[in-house]
C-alpha cells in the first residue's frame, strides 16, 4: 500500500544537487591521516640531568641522520608507550597529538625526520612514513550519491505527509 501511494521515482534537479554539494562539502572530504613514528626522550627540566637529556636527544638525531633505522633507534631510546613497536603510532588523524607536535607532523614531507621538538619538558623526534586523505570528491564523483540521498529524503517526506493525512482522516473509537 505504501509503495502505491509513495512513488520513489522522483527526479532531482541539477541545481538541488549542486546546492547540496556546496552546503555539505565536508561530507565528501576524506580525513587527512599520517602514519607516524615518534621518539620521546623525557627532559626532566627540574633536575640537573636536563642538559644530559638534551644531549641524548641530539645524539639520537645524529644517529638517525647518519642512517640508523628509526624503529630500532626508538626501541632503544624512546620512553613512550610505543617504544616496543619502534615508536609506531600507526595512522593518526588531526587532533590526536598535542597542537605543537601535530603542526610539525602534518606539515612534514613523507620520509623526512624532524629536528628535535622541545614540548612540555620532553624532546620529540618525529618521522612521517606515509600520508593519505584530505582530498575532496568532485561534484561529478559525488553526484550519484547526492541524488540517491535527495531522492530518499524526498520519498521519506512524501511518506510522512501521506501517513499524517491518513491519521487526520481516520476515526478511531476506543472502548
């Protein structure tokens, strides 16, 4: 009965599709992600060992610049929870890291090792292994999805109006 009264073969105008695309552009943008490795060396600012920790961070950076493998170096020197995985944080999105670290990480080219980043009393060395996302589908690529969504919304509106009309006409007597 519903299918008889609610037709789903509506035609959506190109201007409606374009308007929807402009208003909901973020739905068609994939999230930017990076594959990150990190070495964290605690700075211990309040103790006399702070200069020694800074020197250690510089030594680690020197080894990496000399061709040492990042994952092996992280297993030896890093003090964070990813130490056993070679400093591998896996694929991360924006707003995962602290703001200063995120700024460095998402602006680095793939394969490059950062300089020492001094943040919150610790020293960080980052390496971005890969990047993906952050791209927006074109209107041509998104057109079919938008049309399906708009047809579905229109059919749902028609069905709701039909059911509301039936309820308005109905006489229900309760005993």
